[in-house]
C-alpha cells in the first residue's frame, strides 16, 4: 500500500511504473482536494487496483474507490483497458455522488 498525505491510500499500485504513478498521484490529488472542499467531513480515500485478463502487454484494470465521509463509505468501481481512464472515471463517479 502506498500512502499519500495521510488520508489517501493506493492499494495494488506497487507494480505500476514510476512515470505512470506520478500522473496517477496528480489525478488523485486533484480529486481529493475537490472532495475535501465538497464533503461535510472528509476522512480518507482508498483506491484499489486489480489487473484482470492480463495477456502479454495488454490488461484490463479494475479500480475500486472508497471515500469515507462523516463515517459513511461512498464507493465506485470501474473496469477499463486504460488505467488512467479507469481511475478518472471512478473518481468522477465519486464526485457526482458527493455533489448530489
């Protein structure tokens, strides 16, 4: 598990290349700032990565996001061939749930 800033946890990201991880940290950090502003009592966010159907150089990525707000979990899950799209889409789902 990789911890960012104390309230962001990345699970299953140790095998990701450092350049990709750098971009993912930026994406997650930007969304986390939004969540911190929009949530009543933002506690933490955990993003879990699972590779599925890995064949040679291609894989599908399953991303699960769990945001804790005021003791209540808000969850989303996205599966995509592109890691960045999967992370972005799952965080967008959380953002729409937090905004409503």
